[in-house]
């Protein structure tokens, strides 16, 4: 995990300003919803991300997310929800990067490592991917309100996968725009 975080940090800060047109930092929080997982209920997610514009309408976002599913109620008792930490990179395809006004709409494609823990279960660290859509409302040229929905798919034991959806909101601050 630490190696992946360091790689993301080095990529984010190692890109020459001549290559990257702009950069920013953001934070987010929201709802984590399990898909086809009866052993968990909805929970929360929050995290931080860097933003770097590589070309017009292509933005790279290395980030770290921390999530938790809620406990599931069964007729025989309660089962604790999982905790999920994710480390990865999203690529945003669409309009705008700081400085622009109005509403920016973008598609999201992402990949990363998901660390899943739950009491009385084996811990797992798996590769996963995500996709979704987002909107950014530029309040001033350096500050945007970011709202997005994503679907996350993580490989699991036995050849299957775990799926969840996140709905988040957050703020992005842009430097040098």
C-alpha cells in the first residue's frame, strides 16, 4: 500500500509544469452503497485527491479513499460491515479544469488497489476498477463543487467480484489557474 501511495505522490509532484497545464487538490465525502451484497448495508466514504490536467479535457486524479459499509441485519443476528481503503488513479474525460465558469461534465475511468477488512474474516488486498460520471460547479475560478457517482468492481476469492456504488460531493481547489 505504501509503495502505491508513494508512486501516486511522485507522479503527481514529479510531472513538469511544462507538461501539466494545471493542478489542484480536493476532498470528498458521501454514501457507499453495496450492489448485490446481502451481507452489508449502506455506509460512508471520504477521501482526498490530487488533480492534474495533462491535456485539454484529460485530467488525472491520484487519490486515497476510506470507506465503510454498514452492518447487515439477519433473522439470526447482525453481521459487521467491511472497511475499505482504496489507493488509485482516476482519469477524467470531459470539459473544464479550474478557471472555467459554469458547470463542467466529465466521465470517470479508474483503477487501483482496494484493501478490505472485516472482523472475523480474512483481510484482502485486491485490484479493482471504477467508472462513473461527475459534475463540477465552478463557484469562483479557483474553487469548484464536485458531485459524482461511481461504480466500483473489485475481484474477490473464487473468481467473483464485489461491487459497490458511491455518491459523493466535495470541493476542489486549483493552483495557478
